[in-house]
């Protein structure tokens, strides 16, 4: 199955129809293992049991950035390679990314209350994640505000690429500004400094959430393809029922992804 | 398993993650169903894709 | 449907389609608030103190951002001619347009205030006070701003000196709005500045439409 | 019903456009205003529509509904078409029908009459120049008003559209309406001519 | 020099406007694009001007300056006239002459050629519809470019203006130019016709 | 005259004649500054500390006010078609337009800074520092905002949606602009944040025109 084949929405639909159930099953299994490991992980000598929040907070935080990265790739696909599935992927990924970002924010605040004594602090990392969330919302608003998908796709692609500038800011904010938030202890030069007892469940949860993302993304992309098919069919229907008095009625509709 | 003085925070964060993930899954599933339904209705009203295949045909 | 209802519906519909509607209004407000800590630093106490001013500034900006084209857009596409010729008195049509603008640009901000209050660490009482002052004051921003919007049509090519004189008119509203919210927060007397704010609003409801209509009538050509 | 002007003069931007103009049109009549570019055809229509104030002379309406002014009983179709690109075709038309008020007709019927029914739910931004013009014409049909002030109504219309519109004008005159139209070409119906400006 | 299109198809707003269109025009020739409202005349001109991308087929220029693209050697005169009301007539024209670049002519001569010299220092906001059109036409004269893409160029022009413009087009063709014009009426010069859209 | 010089001259001329832009921007700037004393109370030391932040916020919001019609106006009257077709590369034309906009709307703000510095009780040195950071930073606000202005054409959208999309992009500039001014005032190292600010500006000079041109090219129809 090459990339060229995937460019055809119909082929994509049939392929994902076969792959999705397996993917969902694997996700569920990995998630179950991850949850079991995090439940049995020892308490931290400093943070006590609250360290368990890490197992959901950190994967969500990572994914919030990863999803934007995926969307940036898709944006390149739209603008440079004009890949027909690229904007479908970008549009489908945005709400999922927003959800992960939201979870990173909320679990972070829930962890912050016992650790720092406050839910919210205008710290560089926290604020930059909040901005990431706002940018996700802005993108979703943009997708919703423009009904012609190809027009919205190109605008969203430009914006996604420009917004990718925020990713390094989030990643390095803790290094650039001295702040409350933990500096990187897993994804850093020189290897992780985290104890194995925490590292293993964390990585397992991270894998589970990544798989979850891929599964949800594929399912949402299927929906998006169907939605575009529906839109073009509805436009055809509007035309078919209209009278034929004017020259304008000879226009035909070009269905999305007609093979 | 005892979770110490901050049980509510830990439980809340896990519950929230579960809830949001479930909402995502359910939203996508509902969206899929309604799209399929509307495509099928269009199909019954005789509108077909230009390639001649049925609208509800997903392949 | 009456002419006014039709006008409100149209203007709100366009605002929602072109500008993105209430959700975008909330997002905008959120973005402006999020900007603040970057500028003034992450000092929560200071942010709280600045809270009402920030919210008021956001409201002023949101109404200014779209207000200057309130009549200009209708003028450019010829709609204004038809509005002037219609059986609805021009003053009423102006007031209706301003109301629609406020509903599309001002109201979402007020609805969003509670959320922002949380971010700015305002307590419930203060948030309510700010929301109340915004509710009383933002219509007046729109109604005075409307005069400038009408002048923009009239003075199409004469330099906007007069329009520039209008923005200062909204400064008293801003000042009393912030003062009233501060008073409520610090436990001072809320009533005095708030009633001045309401009085300013009432004045603008009368003066705004008449001034705008007069300016539009003279500006036709 | 009769619309007349006596000794009408027009000054725009400090310069006199025309002066001492006399004209008159009655129910069932069409008046074609002609003249070279910049001679003041548009200005005259805007004077009649109350959108400009005459520098000299006066314009008046006799007959018609007495409690309404001349502009309130007139349709004005200018160079600019008063359409909002963000609204769909029907939304645009329905707004003007509701806002202009008076005796309102059915939007769908008016759209069909100008051959735009198939595009009813398209955003107005998608319309071609001629389609925009047709949509403006639909406004004249959606609300009934006795006086039509038309500024180059046939611009951008194709030949089918022009004869369609000539038919609509004929119907309007037959039902007692009154038309004053600025035009460079033939109007397509019998009309008195009012010529302004020098030779051309 | 020759401009041709092979199997050109156009999709706008997700709907197909026309497909498999062939056309060709050479130096000294005029091509009149005709068809009913909404058939895609404007769209075709915009495709040639590079302002839209063809869905299928291709459009190309043979001959001409090889290092320049087709749009860079063409004048496009659309429905919208690219005038700024705040600038005076000469300022508008001088800006386009400087910005478009290429072989530039004298603005005053171009204004005189379209009969606008007396209005040179008026703000463009004061122009009547026909005067605006004339000012747009002056742009074609102020900068020399071999290809003219004209969208209903005669709209709003009076009869004198139309024959004046026909003369200008004739001169352009005689000097080796090439004209593609969308029109509803006669163009005033000898031209091949390209008809798009159904009967009308 | 070259094409770019002609474009700059035209845009500045229009901005000056129509007035709107620059004047309303400066007035808004003024309003923000005048409002602050009412918000933070009569604490002069605090006001001084907040000075640079307030000036930067004002500049950011004021530049937002006029930016959204940068390309929209040219699109509506058909000028954009001709600009795209011209022999000037679109990226260069975009950069030129942004430059003209900055000269008409940004420069007046910087000129006004000394006056406002007085109001905020800043000393000469601090005012100079803030003015310098504004001089280095506001072009970058214009150049990132330009992306939003180009999106407005592509999307047929304006108003608050654009502000929402553009504001997050300008946050880094705000951070380093305020940081540099604060550093200058408190006697810390001014060089480090200032050079980051300049670097950000340089990046935006490249990214802005390309992103805007890409968006305009794709958005034509
Ligand atoms: C709303 C509040 C919070 C937000 C938005 C947030 C955001 C983030 C982000 C974006 C990351 C990934 C960064 C990277 O990979 O370099 C992260 C990682 C992390 N966060 Fe948070 N966080 C928040 C609160 C907290 C709190 C309160 C704690 C604990 C006291 C915490 C502990 C951690 C840890 C340990 C990591 C992993 C760092 C690493 O190993 O790379 N976070 N957070
Ligand atoms: N911006 C647009 N977006 C989507 N569709 C459009 C757009 N502009 C025009 N169309 C559609 O494309 C078709 C052709 O339009 P075009 O403007 O090319 O017609 P035309 O032949 O020039 O008509 P006219 O004689 O009325 O000027 C029309 O049906 C119109 O609805
Ligand atoms: N808004 C205005 N302000 C000042 N003068 C104007 C204005 N509009 C038009 N004029 C001037 O008034 C004169 C008449 O303009 P008008 O638009 O009435 O001409 P017209 O006969 O309709 O011409 P056309 O055939 O070109 O449409 C012109 O010389 C024009 O320069
Ligand atoms: Mg005229
Ligand atoms: Mg056309």
C-alpha cells in the first residue's frame, strides 16, 4: 500500500475500514496495561500519590504538541504537495488536539493545586500551553466559519505552519524562563533522569495515548470524507430539483474524490 | 490502595481524562452514524455519485 | 417581520458569518486577557487589580474593531441609499443597527466575563460587578462610536478629524466603568460611579442615533 | 399619479452638473434619461429619490398615497447593487422585502421571474455580474412600489435578460406604474426621452 | 504572438462552470467571448489572467517576451475598476503606470485620449460611472502591454465613448496587439466569437 | 519611480487622506494610557513600573485596529488582481504594503511615545528605551499581522476572528519587547532581550511576506 494509493479517498475508506478495529483493540490493550502499571506504581517520596497524575498529564501534554506537529505536516501536504487527504487530516486532527491540550491544562492545574498551592499561575509554560489551546480553538473556529472546505484548508494550512513557532516556545519555555514548572526529565539530551518505576508506566501511557490519537484521527478522517461527499451530493441535489430555465442550471457538481 | 490527602485531585484528573476521551469517541461515532444515515437517505432519493456508485457505498 | 427586526437579523447574521459570532467574541476576549500576564508579568495580585481595566479595554477594542465599518459597508454597496429611502425613520434605523452591532460584538463579551474573571483571579462578587458595568456601559460605547461611523461616511474624503473627536467621547464611559468595578471590588460605594455610567449610557442612546442620522443625511451624495 | 420637476438644478462637489431641467412622467409612462457620460443622469435619479437635494427648482409627486413621500413610494436601482456577499441570494432578497416593507410578494416567485431560483441558496458572493443585476431586479418585484427609478438597469444583462426585463417593465407600466430610467442604449419599451448634457 | 487554451475546464465554489473549452487568438486579432449570464465569461478571462487556476487543460502564450509570463504581459480590465476614491484621477492613473511598470506612457496624454483631461485633478470619488470606466481604459494606454483582457469594457460608456474605445482597440490590434473581450453587445471591431454556455 | 516606491506612496497617501487608520490608532493608544491611572489607582511607582507594559499593549492593540483591511480594501476594488498580475513578485508587494502600513500607523505611535511616557511618569532614559524597543518591535507586529490580513481575503472574513488568529502569533514580540524595556529601566542587561526582539523582527520580515503571499495566491477567485 503506497502513499499514492492512499491519496484516493475511496481506497483510504476501504483500507481504514479494515485496519480500524485492530487498531482500536491494540489501543485498548496497551491502555489497560498502562493503567494497571500506573495504579501499581509506588508513591513518590516527595510528591506522594499525586505523582499518579503524571501518568495522564505528561502524555496529554506531549500529545498536545505532537498533534500540532502532525497538523503542520498535513499543512505542508496541502500547500506543497497538494495531497488530497492532507486537509482532511488537518481538519480531523484539530478537535482531537484541542481535547488533549485541554486535558493537559486541567490535569496540570489539578496537580498544581497540591504541589504549588494554586490551580493557575501565569508561568511561561502554562501560558504557552494555554495559547496553544487558544490556537487550536481558533483553527476549529476557522474550519467552522468557512463552508468551502478547500478555501478553509489553505488558510488553515498557512496558519498552522505559522503557529508551529509556538511548539519550540512551549518545549523550551522552562529552560528559557525560570519557572515553577518541572524542566524536562524524559525528553532531554543525555537521557531520562526519571526513576524506572515511573518511567515505564509513563511511557506505556504515552504509547496508549498515541495509539488512541491515531485511532481517533483515522475515524474522524473517515467522517470528514463522508461529510464532503454528502456536501457535494447535496449541492447536486439542489441543482437537480431546480428548474432548467436559466443557463446557470447547466453547471454540474464535482463530487469530492470522485474516482 | 491509599492515595493520601489528595485523593480527590487524582480521582478527578483520571475521571476527567476518561470523560473527555469518551466524549471524543462518542462524538465521532454519532457523527459517523448521522453521516451514514443522511447519505443513505440521499441514496434513496436517487442521487448518485458521478462515478455511478451509490452514495452510501463506502468503498 | 417588522423592518427593524429584519435589519437586526441581517446585521447579526452578517456579523456571525463574517466575524465568526459569539464563540469568536469569547475567544477574542480570552486572547486579550491572556496577553496581559505577558506584558505586566505573572503577578496575580497585580493582574487582579488590573482585571476590570483589562476587560473594559478588551470590550472597547472589540467594539472599535468592527464599528468603523458599521455604515461604511452599507454605503459602499449602496444599501445605505435604500435604508435612507425606506419608510423607517433614519434615526430608528441607526439605533437598530447599533443595537445589532452591540448584540453581535458586545454581548458575547459580557457572557464571557465570568470565565475571564476566573483567569484573572477575581472573586464572584467582583466578576458580577464587572459584568454589570459592562452590561450598562458597552451599549454606550457602541452608540457613541456610531457617530464616528456615520461621520466616516460623510467625510469620505475630508480627513477624519471629526471622527477622531468621537473616540474621546467614549473615555468617560471607560473611566466610570472601571471606577465602578474597582469600587465594587475594593468595597467602596458602587452606586455613585455606576449611576453616572448609566446616565452616560442613557444620554448616548438619545444623542447617538440623532447625531448619526443627521450626519448621514448631510453626507449623502 | 405624476412625477414632475421644474427648473431643477444640481450642484455636486461645488460644480454645477445641470440647471433648469424640466421633466414630467405620469402613471403608465416611462421616461428614458439619456446623455453623455458625466452629464448628470445618475444625479437626476438621485435627486428624484431624495438622495440629493436640488440646488434650485423643485421635484414633486402628484397623486399616489398622500401620507407617503416620493422616495417612500419609489424603488431606486443604482449602479451599486445593495447585496451582501455573506448572505445567500434569498436572504438578501428577503431582507429587502422585509425592510422596505409595503406590499410584499413571494421571494421565490420573484427569483423565478428573474431566472435565479436555481441559485437561491448560493452565497451572493458567488454570483456573476449579470446574476447580481438580476437579483437587484428581483427586489423590484418582491415589493410593490409604483415608481421605479432605474440607473442603467440593463447593464451586464445578457440578451435574454434584457428582453425578460423589458417584459417586466411593460407589466409594471400596464399595472399603472411609472418608470424613470437612465440609459445609454435602447430601453426595450416605448418611452419618452429626456436628454441632458451637450451633444454626443 | 498567440494565446491558446486547450480543453480548459473551470471549477468555482465546487461547481463546474465550463469544461473542455478550446480557444485561440493571435497578434492583431480580437476574440469576443459571449454567452448568457453566469456562463463563465469572466471566469475565462480570470483564468487567462492567471487569477484562477484551470481545473483541467492548459492555457499558454507563444511568442511575446520569453522571460515574462502571460499575466505579466497582459492588461486585465475587470468589473471592479481598481480605483481609490481618495486619490485624484491623475494620482490613480500615475500609480498604476508606475506600479505595473513596463513601457510607460504619459498620463496626461492617456487621460486626454479617453476624454478625462478636464477632470484630472478631481478625486476619483467624484466620477460618474462612465467616467470611472474611462479612467480604467486610460490605464490600458498609459502602459503598453500586448495582451488586453477586457470584461464588458463598454459597460456604462455613452455612444461617443463606445466609438472612441472601438477606435482605441483598432489601434491596439493594428500595432500587433491581441484582445480577448467578454461582451454582451457588439464589440465595435471585427472579432472572432467564442461562445460559452447554452443557448440564450 | 520603482513599483515599490509607487505602492508605498499610494498607501501612505490614502492612509493620510482617509485619516481613519493612523489617527484612530494613536487615539486608541492614548486611551489605553489614560485609562491606566484609573485602573491601578494613584500609585505612581506602580504606574511607572507598568509603563512599558502599558505602552507595548497599547501599541499591539492599536496596530491590530487598522491592520485587518490591509488587503481587503484592495481586494474589494479589484486592485489586488492587478497587483498579483504585475511584474513585482507578490512577496515583495506584500512586504511593501506592510512597510507602508507601518509607516502610516506604527511610526506615529512611536512618535507619540515621549508624550505618553510623561503621563506614565517614565524618565527620559526609560522613555527612550521603550521607544527604541517599539521601533524594533512594531514592524514585526505589522508583519505578523499581515498574515491575518491576507487570511481575511482568503476567508472572506474579518473582525474578531482575525484578531484571534493573529494575536497569539505576536506574543513572543510582546514578551521580549516588554522584557527589554524593563531591563533598560531597572538597569539590567538590555542587550540580550533586545537582540532577541530584533531577531524576532527579522524572522517576521521573512515569514510574514511569504505566508501572506501564499495565502493570497491560494485565496484568489
Ligand atoms: C496547567 C498546568 C500545566 C501545564 C499546562 C503543563 C504543561 C506541560 C507540558 C506542555 C509538558 C511537556 C513538556 C515537555 O515535554 O518538555 C509537561 C510536562 C510535565 N509536567 Fe506539566 N504542566 C502543568 C502543570 C504541571 C504540574 C503542576 C506539575 C507537577 C508538579 C507538572 C509536572 C510535569 C512533569 C513532571 C512533566 C514531564 C517533564 C518531562 O519529563 O519532560 N506539570 N507539562
Ligand atoms: N467567486 C465565486 N465563487 C464561486 N462561484 C462563482 C464565483 N464567481 C462566479 N461564480 C459562479 O461561476 C459562474 C460563472 O461566473 P462568471 O462571473 O464567470 O459569469 P459571466 O459569464 O461573467 O456572467 P455575466 O455575464 O453575468 O458577467 C456563475 O454561475 C457563478 O455563480
Ligand atoms: N459624489 C460626487 N461628488 C461630486 N461630484 C460628483 C459626484 N458624483 C458625480 N459627480 C459629478 O457630477 C457629474 C454628473 O455625474 P453623474 O453620475 O450624474 O453622471 P451620469 O450622467 O450618470 O454619467 P454616466 O453616464 O457616466 O453614468 C459628473 O461630472 C461627476 O464628475
Ligand atoms: Mg450614471
Ligand atoms: Mg462577467
